[in-house]
C-alpha cells in the first residue's frame, strides 16, 4: 500500500499543530454539567405546566368542583374548532368545560438585539464558575487557607431571543363558570410561566373576547384570548455539530512555578545612614536643641521717627540674641476706625466742627446755601421738599401714588395706567359729556316711559322701576307665574293618559297655551315633546302619546307626571 506524501513543515505547524490547543482537550464523559438546549417543545410545555399545575382552572357544576382540561390542538383539530365553534368527543358529544390552545407564530425579539455571528461557532457566551469539583474539594482547611488548586469554568452560548404567539379558546356552560376562569387566568398575566428548576418565560395577555351561542338544544359560553410569550431557543441539534457545543469547559493551571527570586534587605542601607558622622568643626557649636547660632559682622538698629512709637528704640541687632520691636502710632488706622485730624485743607472743601461727609455716593449732612441755586440737569430729591415761595413749572408729573399732567391748554390728565384708582370726596360738578370705555355719556335721564331712546343717556333707578311696573297687566303676570304639577288618574288606552286638571288660558295679546308649556315624565323619565299632544275636555286633561315615535306603550302601573300651566 502506497504511503501518502507528508505535508511541508510550515504547513504542518500552521494547520495541524498551530491551531490545536491541548489545554482545551478534556474528557467530558464523567462531567455532570451537560450541554444546554431549549426547544419549541420546552416553550409549549411551560404553558401547559403553568395552566395545569399553577393556574389549575376549575369550575363548579352541580355543586361539585370540576377540573377543566387543557389541550394543545393540532392544526386539523383547530380547523374543525374554527369551523364549528366548539369541540366534541368521539361520541359527538360537547366537551364542556375545556381549554384549547395552539401556537400561531413566532418572530425575533427586536428589543434584545443580539447576534451570534456564526450559528455553528457562536462568539457570545455567558461564563460561570463551578465552585467545587473532584480536583477542588471542599474542606475546612482549604476554606481557611484559601487553597484553590484549580478553578473550573463553563461558557454557555447565548440563545436566540424569540417572541411566540398563542391563541386560546375557553368553553363553558354558564357565564358564572367563564367569569371564574377568566379572573384566574388574567391574574397570572405578566408572570414567568414554566416548571420549577427549569427555564421560565415571561407572558402577557392582550385581551379577552366573549361570545355566547344559544341554540334550540345547547347553550355555549366561549371566550378567546391571545398570549404573547418572550422566550429563547438553543436548538438541541447544535450540540451534535463537530465544533464547539453550547457548554464549553475550561480549567485553570493547577500549579504556578517561579524559578528565580530576588531578595534585598533594607537594613544595611538604614545602618549606614544612622552611622553617618557630622562635620568636625561644626560639632562644638551645636547646642542640645540642634540650633547653630550666627553672629553678624555689621549690626543694624531701628530708630523711631515723627509720630512713630518704637519699643527698644535704638537697640542694635547682631544675631547673637533676639530683639523684638513694636511699631505704633497714636491712633488706630483701619477701614472701620474713626481717624481724627486737627484740620484738613483742600482746594475744593473746607470742613469745620459740623458733621459733613463727602464721598462717591454724595453729601451726607445738612447743607445750607446762601444765594441762588441753578442746575442745568435733573434734580432728584429723596426726602420731602418744602417751598416757601412760588413754584413755577411747565408740567407736573406725579408717579407711584397717582399720575396726573397739567397741560398749558387747560386740560388735565389723571392716571397713567388702567389700574389707577381716583377718589373724590364731596360734590363734583361737570359741564358737557364724559366718555367711558369709548362710550360717550352726555345725560342722566329720569324718563319713566323711556321714550327718548337716547344712546348717550343713563337712566335713574326711579325711571327703570316705573317702566318695569308698567309692563303687563295683573292678569298677564298671574298667567306667567302659573306652574303646577298633576298626576295622571287613569289610562284611556295604551297611548292616552287622563288628568283631572284644567289648562290655564292665556290672556288676550299673549300666545295661547300649547304642549310646549308643559313637561311630562313617565316613571321619573322625561318624555319627548315631538311625540306628545294635549287636549282639554271639560275638567279632564288628556295626554296623547305617539307610541311608534316614543318607542313604548302606556301601562296601568306607570306613574305619569305633568308640570306646567294649570289653573290650580
């Protein structure tokens, strides 16, 4: 048998041995951490388990608690349900109560944008550490000493996040049974459905649609709703590939070997520093407090001048001993001090014993001026102003309290804004007219008949009262005030009610009494006017009802009230 030609060395190192990592070659036959897989069957089973073991739907039938079965409907059976609207057993008998569901679709969960890059070799993993293994067993000594000879890590592939949709149908015999089931299912909305110790998935319920079907022989109460499940998938077939599985194992090195050590002691360095000698010529002059005195070859002294007080005046200093001086003047000089001088002479201001302050803010104190005062700019006075003589001005403007302008033409303007309020005490005489909000008023009229029809006159209280008192006769006013309530006594037929009442007659010159002068109520409910007519016959008042328009007929036990213009 012919042998195959060996590959070149550069090819063998790069292909065979270059990509081979012996550290990742582990035997997994005794490993109790297995590959992970999440399938569509797991998602369907989570819903089935949550309904049967958590929600546990039950109804009460004939005084007994009956467990409601739940089943996953095949496509053929679901088609039959949609066609007939209910489920039957093999004997063609209705199955009540029952819950059926099916998966209608699934899509990628766009709220979790993850990409595995290559499905056969994903690059996205979740890592966790297995604390204790056969090589790293738990014992008190290892825990106290922190001895961990080896760490074991596992990488789990990140799954595909999906959104699955399910349709549910519930059938019961009575509405009370359906209400109990809907309440229990709706209470579980938003929870995580699944078996304990396994994967759980969050669900949400959109809405419930109720429909009750009644036939000659059967009565069926049906409710439909949809469930949205946010799950994730890791196909089981992924673990059968030749590449990395969903669960990868990694081990840290058991030992760490350091071949070379370097140890330097600092003690010899410190001994050398402590044993260092001082300069020989300086040892004799050093005192116990380690201070070396200095003597100056040229001494100096401080001497007080005019107005200056100096302690130790004239004492010389050569450095052998300390000398302290305090320099002072007869009075304190500071930002808050009161400095006094006999006199201060300047080219612009001469002060005396009176208090007078001149600064950037102005003059503080009393100022008396002998002679005239003339200014070419504005004059502002913060306090009160007293003028003993005559005040002459072209215009007067007042602010804050009121606003007024006295013009050279004789006109006077009071106020500068609409919120100004002016008070006058005493009588006011005016000749001519005045304008109020663009309306001119030139007269206050006492015309009791209001015959002038003036558009610029205000009427007095006496004129208004006299005019109103003259409106309508006593008979007309009595008619206008008539409002009485009557209760029907009998029914003539299903469309006519009878009252023992007499309609008030309108006086001459006024519109006659019609059905629009009355309000009618049946059992406390208002009756529409467009379906009513009235008729007076002697002492009987009749109400005729258009039953076709109003939608009902009158019955003997109905209470019919009439409110309107009756005589009494």
